[in-house]
């Protein structure tokens, strides 16, 4: 199912730059499928969706079908100077060559680096790869490739097999006025419809149509009150270039039109031709924005750099893009129903084993460095790399510190567990023997309690002698309660209570002293009469009325 609305098609042809991003994303339903998209950029670098389609699989046949329909809607690619940027899928590359043989086709450098990184993970090679991709002159590009060749010849051979004009700015076409080396526009679109890709086909198509319609309406109102010739993004970028142009010194060559200059600075000199809008750095031709050398030359002739920007970067092109809109559609119950003979049949479902996957498969390095959670980086650790990512420590074979064997640690050592169990059993047996001996000793002490001697009563004759001097005789025979207490076990002594660590300070006891203690009755009566006239604190007696 291919969809290209009239408002999207006419708006892109009216004011957008002729660089089209192509990409595909998988659907998250049990039916499977892919959604193919073509996305462009307006004058303010907003994404502008051109067309989209639902296909069974993403291969050469489906991409060729999609590009043929897109070619019919947008017109001949040579007439409008269309250029394309996409990832490095073999099916897509061959389809573009089959439908549009001589079209300029760029590769996304991000995907190129991901494939390059699978074999060569050197940080220096990665930096040189991006340096070659960002180079705007062919000499800078060749110097970077020579550095890669000296470091690793296999990596250099891998990059040499790809077309050079597909991934370096120095060989890009000057017609799109865009120097993008990554297909970020399609990635943004796929992220915006991430939730919609998990819905049924009709709901998905309605969600995409609503998103495109809202985006066009929002961007149309966004810059409605903006004043100036350039769009805000281009204006901000031009201001940065103008500030950097102060470090360059232009020299007029003496031509009649004051158009040719030789601009001196670091790292090398450049030649600027204002009349032909050329500069040897190629930044002006690639982006449509005057470079630092051109801004320095324009300052000598008192001309404004904004007057030399391409028309695709102006507010006029932005307004022409959003003069077109998408027509509204009523609800689904009000749609015109098709005949039964024209109704599409449901696709054949190939059920895959396991749970339905909702996320794409990531690489190993992508999970660690570019996942949803940012890695914790400690600047004090020595294992941090140059880009601030902490590498995982590589652990070798473990060696047990108890038995000396390899393959385990002391925590999981079987010999240590057996030795600890034997030691615990011996300690338990010794404790049981000590407890039994203590109990036996205690029982022996209970059975050997000493008996108190019983006093014999005195004779009668001795009582007769006491008759002359009668006295009371004290009975010394123990009572029954005392005999029972003696047979009991002696009470154990309670240990003394430990003193607390912090002793409370001895607070002085309050003593109430009677002030009239020892005073006479007259003094007491006078003091009581005096206290009647002393008011309480804060008491104000009422004023007397005159």
C-alpha cells in the first residue's frame, strides 16, 4: 500500500531542497511487515514527509516498486536534480540504480561506521573515518585516507571499495545545498511513529496521516510572525560563520568587478569568486551559505552575507512549502465502502516461535555505550576511555585462596565447607560434654548437704538445781520451716548490675524555704497585709473616672 498525498507532494516540490532520505522500519504486530518512507527537509531544517508505504518485506523488489511510484509523483529526477541518502542495504542500492541510474546517492556515514566498527574498533581509526567524511576538499580527504592506510591497510581497503562520492563531502553534488552525511530525517520520522507501528494497519495509516497533517499546520504557524530574509536556523548558522571570519584576511586581486579575492589564514589560503559564488573550500557550494572566506571578502566590499544565501534557505521558500495542506477526512463509519471483489485479502501469517519482539536488535557495543541508561563514568578510574565511557573489566580465571585450586573462590570452595562443618561438629560435641559434666557436679552437691547437730535436753537434776534461782530456758530446737529451708538448694548469687556508660548528673533538690519561719505574729500579719497591695505581673489597675 503506497500513499503520497497531494499536499505533501506539491509542498516538497515548491520549496524544499532536493535531497530525499529513504529508510524502512519494521511493524510490531503479529502480522509483521515494514513501513517504507521518503522524507525531506524544508528551509528551516524541519522534516517534511513526502510518501510512505506498507510492504511485506524490505528487499530489492519492494524498494523498486516504491521508487517507481515516487518517481511518477515527483517527476523526472534529472529535471528536478533529485538526490537520495539512505543506509547501505544492498536491496536499496540496487533498486536506486535500476530505477534512476545516474542519480546522486549518498550513504549514511553512521551506518558505514557501524559496519566498519564490527571489524576495527580502534578509536583512532574511528576518528579518521569521520574526519574523511567531513572533509570538504579532496586534498583533506586523501590525507585522511593515507593516515588510515598507514594504521591499518585492511580498513583502508574496506573503505576504498565503496564509491567515494557517496560518503565524503568533498565529492558530494552541489545541487541539493545540503551537506548532510547522516540520514537523521528518516530516523526522526521513525521515532515519531514508534507507538503507531504497534497498531493495526488502518489505525497505523491514520496515525501517520494525522502526524503529517499536524506537523504541516504547526510549522506553518511557527514562523508566521518571523521577520527577516533567512529562516532562524540558517540565520543562526550564518552568524557563527561571520564571527569566525574575523580571523581571515582578504586581499583583492584587482579585477574590475571587485569579485575575486585571495583570503589568507590558518591552515591555508583560499580563493573566493563572489560573482560565480565559488570558494575553494566548497562550503559555500555545498550548503548555500557563505563560508568564512566569503564573509571576509564581502566585508571588504560592504555587502551583506545574507544576500548571497541560496533561495532555498529563505523565508520565501519556507512559505511556499507550507502554502499547501492536507485535506481533512471524516470518520471511518462515513467512508465509502468498496465492493467485495476489490476488497484486499488478509496476508498469510507466519508465526514465529517465542514472544513477539517489540524492540530492534542492537549490537553489543551499542548496548553498553548508547543504551537508554547512560554509563556511570568516574574520572578517577584509569579504565575510562577517551570518549568518557568506562570499559568493563576483563576477569581472568579465579584461584581459591584456601585450597589453591583454580576455577572457584574461597566462598564456593567445597573443601572449606567440609572443614568448617567438621570444626562446628567438634565444637558442638565439646559443648555438650561440658554441659553434662556441669549438671552432674550440681546434682552431687545437692545430695551432700551437711546436717545441723541436734541439742540434747538437760537432765532433771540440773533443773532441780535451778529451782532456787528460777530462769526462763530458751528452746533451741529448730522449727519445721527452718528445716525445710535448709534442705533446699542455696539461692544463686545475682551478678551486680553494670553501671551505665553515661551517668546522670546529680540534680540539686529544690527546697522550699518559708520566708516567715521564725518570725513573730506581728511581722507575719504585716507581711500578709503588704502582699494584698502588690499586683500580679502585667496587671494594670483601672483608672478612676473623674
